[in-house]
């Protein structure tokens, strides 16, 4: 795959050639793409793929995989992002799916944790697509994926009918159901997971697997191939990273934020300083609630904590003047000399508001940035409590927040499975008494605004300033800050660390 900053040369294929390139709505991604694409399309495809995989992750832990609700929500997201589904003549969607997968291989091969996450989400996506693949297309898909599993004849199936039904994971399968579906004769070594669970009939070194159970074999093959491919990609990554056009994007893509812009525009001045204490217990996510408590108790935060908490407060509506007053009052309570604060700390606060230095208007940190960058050390209070806290300390913290024992158990199970954002989302649902919050949590400021929406609707906080749980307006729709730049959306959807990337692209 080659990249260019200007016009791209796309392969011109006829109808038959297009169908030959992508005969199915799912694939094993055995061959990398070979066409030229622009850097703009590279970025766009990568971000859309990240959005899709994060949706797959969130749905996988909040719904039972394979249920009607899970299927319908995932289908809606795939359609919205214009990836391949099950529509005929969808060459462009399948092309997007193919290229975006290989782009994320470059970003997610860089560590064991990233590879594990990427493989799991891609497997869940393949499982969904395989479940909706028409039965008459399954055999050709297996062949195109180099899976040499042949369906046995009706006579051969009839001879082993009783044993196959008794051994199948679909234990409720009846004779009539078996007659309507194919049974595949697979080498024993390829069906070890089914054999280990005593869920398949074996004879003469072969496993006889009904169509309903073949997905387990397909997923195992896909996982093995993808795992090997990621390892090979990691070994060749230095050569790719030597390309200065791609290095910044790849380095930040794996923990990029692709949701709404929670900068202060439109929210400035919407809260007062005397509301912060009450809002912290009602509408702050645990990471910010923890920082606020530490600041009130110690009258000081280290740089990492000041950056994380200060930008969050900016995003929920604190103006520059309010921020200077808030931090100065608190630090002076810690016996700091006012002159020392003005000389040592005021500059950094003004800098975060874009009033000093290179005048960058910094945006609040997303969940992924907090989880994956700058882990807290001894004496620090920043970071994500679900990611960076000891499980026992996290349990005690949740108990102090009045979370029920059953709720704590659910949250700790999610943390154990490294689903930190979903654990925070579960905390949101429990503290706001909702069964389904209706969104996928990806940002601390999103937590705050959704909390205010549930608690008080869309009223203005300033109108209800005497009430602790005063309302906050819904966040405004993200706008393009620079319509003339094709990459302006990068600065609002990715972290501020990538602010120099746009300048590079436009050189």
C-alpha cells in the first residue's frame, strides 16, 4: 500500500473484477491492499475502523453476543460507518473494510496488550458477519479463506446422524434440523476446542462438525492467522515508521479519541466555583472525583493531576479567570505564597487555555489518553482508577461511593477483563439508577454532560446554582475549526499530541 499527499490513483476494475476482489462481505485479510491511497483517506479509514472496533467491544460486554439486540446495534454501526455488510455490489464498502483492517494492523501490533485487544475485536466482528452469511455462500467463503473443509454427503451424514446430534454444542438440534444444514468433516487437530469441551463427534481422526458449530473452527483459524500476521508486522514496523508522514498518526492512533469535541467553547462560564464540590459527587467520573478530593485534602496536585483535572474543568465550563481563582485559592490554603503561585503556576494555566506559548487551545483528555499515557506514580492522583488502582483499593473506593456489593462485583469483573471504560460506564449506570445509559463512554466530560442530562435535563446550570445537582446543557455538536483544511478534524478527534500532524500534512 502506497500513500500520497495529493491525488490518488485508484485501480479501475470492471464488475467481474470487483466481485473477484471481494466476493464476500467478510474475509480473512490474507492479502494486503496494493493500490495507492491519499493520506487523508488513510486517516479517515483508520478512525472509522477504530470507532467500529470500540463499538464491538462495548456491545460485547454490555450485551450477550448473538442476541437480537446485540446483532441489531452492531448492524446499525456497520451501516453507519459504511463498512461491508450483506448488500450485493458493495465493492467500495468491502474495499474500505480491507484497507482499514491493514492500517490498524500497523497501529495495534506495537505491544502485546494492543495486539490482544485488536484480535479479540476483529474476532467478534468476524463472528457477527459469519452469522449472517447466507448458507449457500459458506462453502465458497471457506474455500476463498484457504479453509479446506468440505461438507459431507447426505448418505455419509445419515450414517452418523445420531452421534452427530448427541455430540453437537447445539444439543437441542433435532433430526429435521440436521437434515437442513451441512456437516463438515474436519481434521481432528483443527477442532481441538470442540473436542476439549466434548462437543463434537470424532471418528478415524476426523471431527464431524454441524454448520452451527463451524464458527468455532473458523474463529480459531482466523485468530491463529491474525496473531502470526501481527507478529510479522511488528518486526517490520521500524521500516514503516521511518516514513515521517505515517509515524505521528500510527503512534497515536491506538489510543486516539474519535468522539465529540469537549473543548470549552459554548460551555464557558456555565458553572460557578461554589458548585464544583457538589457536582464532584453527583456528576464527576471517578477519575475526576478522585482528583478533586485529593486537591481539597492536600491543597496541591502534581503536574499530571493538574493537567488532567484542569482541562476537565475547562471542558465543563470553567473560564480562564475562574480557573486561576480556583487553583490559587486552593494552593494558598496549602500555605503556598501567592507570589510563588503567580510565578510558578499561573503561566501553565494560561498556557492550557491557549493564552501563552504557541497559543494552542488544549482539549480535555479522553479516556484512552488517560488509560494509556502517563501512568501515575507514588504521590500522584491522576490516571484512571479502573486501570491504575489496586483491586482492593478500588473496591474500598467503590464502597465509599455507596455502590452495592453486587455492583462492585460486576465492575471488578469488567476491570479484570481490562474493560476499563465499560467498568466506568457500569459505575455511571449504578450511580444514576439506569439499566442502560444509552451511550458508549469514551470521555470524562461525556460522563459529566450525560450525568447532568439525566439529573436535570437540559437546563442551564447557572439558573439552578442553589441546587447541588444543577443542570448542564447538552454538549454542542462538534464543528470543524478550519473548513479549508482537509485534516482539521484530526485535531478535534485525536488528542492534542497530534497537533503538529496537520501542519506537516499541509506543508
